[in-house]
C-alpha cells in the first residue's frame, strides 16, 4: 500500500544546526495546495496506424501519486509537424479515467503526427501536457520529398548544479541531437583557448555523456567533434561566485557534496538544502558552516519513487545550485503475469490469454492485442511507468524513457542520471517562491457541461424574468430516433438560467419554449461562453522525430493501407446508375425515416415544412386536416388521437416522436413550425397487434434553417465526442461476418473499460485471429486506487 504522506528525511551530517521553518517552503506549500499537479497518460492500442482506422486510447489521471478525481473533461488532439490541429476530440472523465478514439480520415497523408492530451487543470503549470509522436501511413503527401540526411549537430552542456565554477572540479553533462532534435552518437575532444587537448569525450547513451573539468582562470573551453571538426562548441563561461553541487547514487541513498571556491563571499555560502517532490517539500536540512567542503547522504529508502528536486540556498533564501535525481523504490509496481492459456495463430481461430494479478486489487485497467510484425519497435518507448515518473515532471523531450525501467543494471541507473542532469525542472522558479510571486491559478475544471444564458422576449430587451420555460434536447441529424432530456428551467429576475453537470454528445438541437401553450410569448435565447468547446492557448509541440525510424515496417504498413482501401471498396471507380425520379414523398422518407417507419402502402404523409403553424400545437393543427384522424382530450385534459380503422385500444393511435414512442404531453409543447411532417400508419407492425400509429418528425438540416418564427428559440450545441465500441469479430458465432472480405486488422483486441475490485483477480482476454498474424503483442496497463501501476508488455507466438 502506498502511503500518501510526506516523509521527513534525515541526512548524515556532522554538527547539524537547528533552523526554524522559512518562508520559501511555506510559500511553496501554500501555492501547491491551490495549484494542483494534474498528470494524464494515454494507453494507446498501438504505436503506428493506417489512415481510415482509429487511434484507440484510455487516459489515466493522477494527482499526488493517486488517481485524480479532480478532472471531468479531457481534450485529445492530433497535430501535424507544424503543431496545427488536424483533429480535436473532447471526452468526459470519470473516476480518474477517460476513454475514446480518434478516427483517422482515409485521405490522411502518410507522415509523423503529434498527439497531445490535456485537462484544463494541467494548464495552470504549462508545458507538462501529455504528448507523443505517432506515425500514420496513408495517402501520398502532396509535398512529399525524398528524405535527406544531414550531419547538422547541436551540442549542449550542463554543468552539474547549474554553474561552471572556476578552480573546482566540475561534472559536466552534455547532450547531442541532430537537426530534428533526435539523439546522435558523437565523439570528440575538449580543448582550451590555446588549442590544447584537455580530454576526450564520447557519448555514453542516447546522445548523452559527461566529463570532468577544473576550469582555469585564464582559459576558456570548447569541444570539437569528430563528426564536425570544422565547428567549435563553446562551454559556458566559468564563474568564481558560485558553488559546486554534485550528487551520486550509493547503496545507502543519494550522496551529495557541496564545495565553495576560495575567497567566496559569506553571503554566497550554502546555508541549507531543500528536497521536494511534486511541489511538496520533503525536508529542509541546515548545512555545516565554516567549511569549504561539506556533504552527506540523503536516505531515500522511505520515499515514493520519482524525481527528487534538490536545491541549495544561502542564508537569504536565494538558490545557489540545484540538481534532479531519480528515486526508484519500486513501490509503484503492481505485480502481474500474462499467461497464454490457448494460443492459435491459424486464421480466424480463438485465442485465450489471461492476466494474473496478486494482492487485493481495486482499480482501472486496459488491454491491447496487436500484430507484432506491424510494430516499429520491439517495445514501446513510452509506458505508464516512464510517463508518470519521468516525462510528466520534465518539460523537455526525453528519448525512449521506457528503457530506464527495463533493467536494474547499474549502467542503466547511471544513464538515467544523465537524463536528470540534461533536463531542467521548470514547474516553478525559486526566485518566484522567495518573492511570493508564483503564478496564480488560471484554469478550473469545467465540471462537465454547463449551459448558461439569458432569455428575453423577442423583439424587445425585456427579460423573460422569473418564469418557467421548457428546454428540449435532441441530437442533430440522427436517424436513430434518440430524443434527449426535457427539462423545465426557471429564469431569474434578469431572465438568466444555468444548468450544470450535463452530458451531451456530438451536435444537439436545444429548443427553448414558453410553456403557456397558445398564450406563449415569443422568446430569444442568448448563451454565455461555452464551458466545453473553448480553445486554450497552447505552446507549439516540438517532438523530435527520426527520419529513418519507420524504414523497416514502412512497406508493410503502406501495403496495409492499400489493402484497407480495397477491402472498403474505396478504390473502385464511380459507376453511374440511371433510374426513375423519386417523388417528393419518397425523398422526404429517405431523409427522415428508417427501419419499420419506412414506406407502407396504407400510410399518409402531411408535409409541414412550409407551414408557419401559428400558435397551434401539432394536435390542434392536424384536427380536420388528415382524413380519419380525430383529436380530443380525456378527463385529465391530455390529448387523445384516434384513427377511424379501430384496432387494439379502440382506435387510439400510438404516438412517436422521431421514431421513439412518446407521451402526448411532451409532443404538445413542440411548435408546428419545428415539425417537418407527420405520418399516419393505419396498421403499424411496431405496435402491439398491428394497431395504428402517428409518427411525428422534427425538422433538421436545411429544413430547420428555413423555419419561421415561433414562440421558441433553438440553439445548436456540440457536446462530447461519442465514445465508440471497438469492433472485434466472433468467428464462432459467425454472425454478420462477410466471408469474402479479408480480415487484416492490425489491432485484434482493445479492452479499455476494465474495472477490478477483487483479491488476486484473473482477467480473461479472448480474441480471434485475423487472416495472417503469427505473433501477438499484448500490452496491459492500469492504475489502482492506492496508486500502484500495472505494466505488462509481451510478444507471444512465432517462437517468442
């Protein structure tokens, strides 16, 4: 169990001083409580995609090492390499998770794209949104160019602690990247301004390395690379007014050393050390005074895992040096095992795998199974461990962070330390903490959808004040007959209204109406700012990419795209079929009706698209206009509609609004000028015993735009993106499966909505193979209520 508490560390030092709590940590603590750190990670179904299919994802939200329930809304965007948004989706979040998909158009060009995801709370500390590069294979880009190689190299230097201090031994890390920002191997020589070779340097891992240097007062330094001998890369200038601060890994914890150069003014001497994680101060430790060299060991065995930010201050609370170091106590790991119970790589055959978890497990999980031969990398460069523990706390790009969780080798730990030395922590500046000028909170969670506005009387500025109004919600252009909720809202003295915590999906038509029937007033609705569909000012993404990263699978993936187009019939030539002209009634039915409501020999249609309707409701309007239909009221005042051909129910007609059976009380509130047509069906198979039915269809599209004025007002509101169901065929049932259509799915199974609350649970994973896959790549990820993470990544089949 992960304990959510701060652990005060002890440091092995001689002659420690007692110091009262100081302003910096108090200020940071107060700011952190108001300015929460929200983290979002997306488990994607795969790493590469073909145009015309979907990017499936499940988002996990975390705050203070636990699942975050603070967020209601997640924004997911696909950007091109210029950070222009290509596709934007908005999904609700619930209990710390969010799931959905991005449909890729068939015409999307082949290329590398950037995926960005965020929640509004994350933007209070900008630069830490989720981002990832994805490759899409599709249409040939219009500006396709031959890939060009380039020897352009950028080399940056990072003195440990922050400053290159003269006359002291300095550890200096470096990072080399190519023109795209991708790490490259380099070697070369460190020289002084006399051209003398001081030492040789070489890359240790992913473009990173380090070397030692004692800067001399009369010398400056530069590096010459073997890969680019004509160019000099200068080191930062050395200073005599700074301190050296180094940190190294030991079995007992983090050993640190602080050294002052001779003659350093007293006000520049180190006074105390602060360690913090996630904006929470873990300890403040006074440092021994009167010595130029001091140090100690920070015992980290009781800490949660993640990036520990160490900062050295002088007596006036100003930072002198800082260092990031990684703590990995592995308390975040939820042990799990993937077992292949039934493995069958024959086409269309059933496979059964199972996930075995240990201990009591309560949390959310997701599973993907893909064709391993169509993946570009042997393992994913970003996973739930590496994102929450490394990427989410570093503003810069970290190449292949999952690598640092594959092994416990000492060499890997040292390579991860290079990441800490070459990436800065930028959540806040200590100078802002000291001056109490930390940025204020700008963004709040919207709390799902809020509808807020003001109703006035049409043609006047007079508010529709302190009155009840009806609000009816219906999806736009749907043929599924789904009618949204109807609410009675009450306006205030200014005509204002507000409805919170709503769930609306895609485009909706929201009708507002006075509820006084024929005495209703004509109203006008003006909505306030949209709480959901707002645009946030975001910095451009600059995720490096490797020009040759997809060469091995490029041909396969491009072929998969071509096969997809053929299977969907998208590459066939257009065929022109001539036939008779349809009647207006047939066109009307084609546009509005579906299923059992289509056609009918004995049906009659009353077209109302060009009828103003006046103040009458639909029941008053049809009285006497449709032969055989009579309208009356019962003893309770409710409308009763009967048809002359009495069937079951004594001729009482079943009433349908947009093909959903509806109560007459609801229908009478809809003005005639919002109705496209009504259809009378004397014998409707959808009713019990084949009785009569009256189907009423509300206007949509162009018909709605041409509506005349009425005692109503309509707005169009776009809600959340629809969360779709992942399609996976069941070849045992063999229903709705076309045997002539090839099955070349790249993602064979996507199970995003798994919730467990059990002791040592076992989760079955059942799926059917496609036509060709011989190796299955399985990825399982999740987050428990106590903050542990599950991460299983394994390839099964093909001799693996």
